[in-house]
């Protein structure tokens, strides 16, 4: 089992920045990639960014150039630095871990990010 705990959400003005953190615990040796997703009211959960165990990253076009994902395996953490935030970035942000054992995927409980215009 893997447990994920997000932190760092909050209220910020348009153009501001936030840094989200995800602390992993449990069977951390089974974790391959870690990522971030978000879900706005009335919308499906959508992919934001992912970082592999080797450090390769990928981003959704909507956040490319504004958000940066990173991971610190020594601290069992992943982070999402969000700059130039827009009101449309308002959502609950979820940490995701993909593992090499069943059930192959875990989710955190989410942290609210609200960007005011």
C-alpha cells in the first residue's frame, strides 16, 4: 500500500504562484511515476503533469511553461510549482502514484487551489 498526502493549496490572485507538495509513505519502493491531476467543479479529473523514476517529465499543454513538476526520492516527495496562475486553474489538485504492484495506482485526497481574478 502507498499513502499520498498533498499540501500547499490555497487562495491566490491571478498571476500568483503556489507550490504543492505530495508526501508518499508505505510501499514507496514500488512507486514508478508520480503525477498531478486536477478536477474542477462539473468537470472530469484531468492530467496535469508526471515525472518518472528516471526524472523524465511530461505536461498537459494547458500548464506547459507555467507549472514544473519535480520529485525528491530521498524525501519521498513530489512537488508541483505553479506560476502565472489563472482563474481557470481553480480546481482540486490530486497527487497520483503509479506502482509496479497491484493496484498499480494510488491517489491522494486532494488539495483545493483557488485563483481569484
